[in-house]
């Protein structure tokens, strides 16, 4: 058995907000990030397409030597994770693991809300799947979950318009849409790894008593906990402190944008999936 890096996947740049927290929590491991920028966004696509794209990317990361892959994308976690885990993984290699971002987030959000009324914002794919409603209710029975899809938020972020005036219109519109569902919502989850880039604008338009949860730190802590409970997986993860960035589209664009998500300069490599 050859040790390998931990794979982190997203349809685009969003997963870098998760990777940043993972690296800061566990800098010792080697990591490979794969952004499927050529085919982003996933959030507005059909189940079949999201599943097919995600499976291709997971297989690619396995081919790079990863034994553990994190789907740092809510849309892929909601629409493809379970099918890949149950249907594909046993045939590919039952000893490899794929983890998503929905479960760890759902586990935590119910514990944080005092009113028992939480809001979830995500892509159309994530919201239509009802994955958060199902998972949050499983973890915290009786909690009320309100959801709203924000299909324009990922394109705003991917196109570097997250600080522009155009973003204000959509952020206000979508925040109103979720808050109008209940006055009792006291916790709002950003259920898409792209949304932390919009945080300062969201805070600007959100009533002060509502707390906002981004996923990066939650997922990083949950991965650390997973590894502490799975020494057999730790054995398979290489320690070298390296970070490799791969994109299916322009490396120039990736390097320019990625710094805003990851917080430091990156140098990516093009890959064809
Ligand atoms: N970052 C992905 C997520 O967390 C969505 C981006 C997309 O629509 O491709 O859901």
C-alpha cells in the first residue's frame, strides 16, 4: 500500500474555503485540490449530470493516489455522495473513503440554534435534494428547517462579482425570501462552499440577532475527529505538508481567483478529466 495525499474536490473554487480550514487544522498532511472549473456550476444541473461529473472527479483523485477524498461541495455531497459510496465504491476499491460536507454541518447546526428554527441557503441542487432537512431532523428531531435556493450566488462568486453592487440585489432578495418564511429563524447556514466569499455582504443585510454558520471550520474539525477514530486511514495518508492544486480549466484564471478563497497564493496545474 502506497500512502497518498488527501483529495479535496469542488466544482470550482468554493472548496478552497474548506481546504483553507483543513490545512490550518492539520498542516502536516499532503493535499490535492481538484476544481472542476470547466464544468462549474454544478448547482443548477440534473442529478445524473452532477453524479457523473462527481464520479469522474473522485476516480481521478483516486488515480492520483488519494485513499480519502472530501467532497467539499454541498451539491455533490447532496446529489452524488450516497450513490457513489453505495454503488460505485465497492467496485472501485472498498478500502477508499469519500466524505461529504452535509452530515458534519447538519450535526452541528441543531446544537447551535436557541429558537429551534434554522435557515439553510444553498444551490438549487442542494435545496431540491432536501438533504439538509433530512439530516438536520435526524440529528435534532423537532427542529424547524427552512430552505431557500440562491442560484445566482455561485455565478457571482465564480465571476469575481461578490463585492460588486450587483451582488447586493441578489443577496437582499434571497435573504428576504428565507427570512419571510419564519420570524423565529435565529441561525442561518451557508450551505454552499462558495458563499463565505459573500459573508460581509450577507452580514450587511442580515438582522444582527441571526448568526451565520460557514462550513470550513466545521468540516475541518469533523475530518480531524474522523481521522482520530480511523487510525487505519491515517496510515494511508502521506505526511509532507504539500498542497497541490489542479483545475480542469485555465490555470491563469484559477491562480487569480483562488487566492481570494484560499487566502494565499496558489500555483495550479491543468488536468483533463
Ligand atoms: N460549491 C458548491 C457547493 O457547495 C456549489 C457550486 C456549484 O454550483 O457548482 O454546493
